C-alpha cells in the first residue's frame, strides 16, 4: 500500500459522487488501470460492499493473470510440496522480480496496466497477484483472506494459517485472534528468527475477503493525486483522474464495511496498543 486511506481527504463533490464512479470512473478510468479492453464495471443496484468488490474484482482477474503469465509467477504446486514451501516459492519469485526491477519502484507498480509494463508490484497489487496465483494453483479463494496490517498500512495474504508477504518475501505462521469491532483478525506467531521478525513490524492482522483488496487498489489513487512528484503527475494525466474526487473515501465507504472507517479503527484500544508496539519496534 502506498499510503493508507485517510478520512481527512476532502469530499469535494459528494452530491454526485455515485454518478461519477458509475458513469465515468468505472467506464473510462478503470479500464485504463487494467490491461484489457473489457467493458467497464456496472455497480448500479449493488449495495453490499463485498458484492460491489466482487464485481470489480471479476474485471481485474484477467489483468492479474496477464501479470502472472508474463512474469512466470509459479502456479503449480508440486505433489510433495507443502503449503509453506509453495507459498515461499511464489513469494521468492515475486520478491526477486521486484528487486530486479527496483529502478521502476513508485506509482507505476500500483496498478495492473503499468505494473505489467515495469515488472514489479507494490504490496496491495502484489497481494492480489499472489492470491490469484494461489487460486490458479488450486487453492480456493475461500481459503484465503486479504490482510491489511497496521491497520491499513500494508497488505498481505492470509492462507492455510500462514502470513504471506510477497513484498518482503516472508511466510510465517499466524493464529486466529479475537475480532476487533467485528473485524476478523490474526496474530503472527512469534519466533526466534530475528531477521524474519524484523520484517514484520505489524503483528495483528485485520482481514477481509480477497476481493475487497480492490479497495486499497482504488484508494491509492487518492494518495497519488495528492503528491506533486513528476511520475504522479504523469500517471494522473494518463489515467484521466479527477483531482476533485476522493477515491479513498469512495473505496472505503463503498467496498468495506463501516467498521473499517479510519477514525473508528483509531479509537479501538486494540489498534491503539498495536500502533504503540509498532512504534517501539521501528525504534529498535
């Protein structure tokens, strides 16, 4: 994730936001983010956040497959291979590819069309690619969840009681933890492997359906248009983004349940404690 969705993004044109997203964004902008010529998404009449995300995700799948096929991300689990070994192999392939193309790190690795051009992904898109690779290998999407540790500062996949972070090439055990304000969570199992644990500052993982990983994919657009660097300006123009829109607010409000709202999460004692613990780890 480039930057978490923030509730301070101004809702500049709330009265016609739904019209813009249904008639402009998903018909004109969204296809540019993908690598296919498929028709845009129609969310008219779809009210449930997860169902909305599923509609959007369906159109995203061909682009995920294109990335997987072009860059030879593993999708075949060997007969004697354990889940952990396979997950590690997929992570290693993606991490190696990202490192090889590290010169292209930036906004281009956030969305399918541009990521396919440069051969690397950020944590959000990479987690969606990884989940699709696992699905292509025979794992059910229902066996996986999209994790946003931080909360909502990073993106990983949870599958088969494993925390899978392709951005840092980490696969470790997790255990189911108590829900926080109705959100399912997992906790990373602590180990004596200091090097690995240093790569996991966030140990409590809130999760949602894999399809809802499209929410941070979209809200990262707000992160980009609020930056003034050259690549952000070029991509904002290329994609035809409207700077008066808060893509972050729309994605959070429409693709996730209300308990993912930023200020609401910040007020949960468990997340306050998690952030305090993370701050200590970053100082060590």
